C-alpha cells in the first residue's frame, strides 16, 4: 500500500472513530444501537456490561485511530465477544458467576526471580 493511500485510510478512520465517540457521549443509546447492529452479539451482554463494553471499545477505537495501533482494540473486541458468548449460555454464565469448588491440586506460590 502506498503511503498516500495509507495516510488517507488512517485519517478517515480517525474521523470515523472520533465521530462515533462524540455520538456515544451525546446519544449513548443511539451509539449502543448502532454498535449492536454492527456487533449483534452485544445483545447477549447484561445491560450494565453492554455499557462498559461500548465505552471500552470506543475508547480503544479512538486511541487506535489516532495512533495507528489497532491491536488493543482488536484484542478487546475479541475478549468482549467471548464474554458475550459465555453470557449466551445460561448454565455456563451461572457456573462462572458462582463459587468455584476448590478441588484442584494445591500448588506452591511461584518464587520471584529476584529471590
């Protein structure tokens, strides 16, 4: 890709990301609705989690658009999608929220490298 074309794509992404972030600040419900259309799995998240997800993804997208580093956004997107998939399975969601049986083997605390 030529530098001129890359710069044009990056500038467009910055404007789109910042515009979406501004929309989210002024019309949070509308921003959530737009993201839910693009990311239908958002509907599997509980409402309070959905708000946090949208806020985090928008922040990462704006930062990535500004710096050209979109890896944190991509990681966070994958993480939230996995979380939504867990919430979509009621028995899995219930198991993950409840206490965990401590029936695994006891292991020693790792020694620090400085010791």
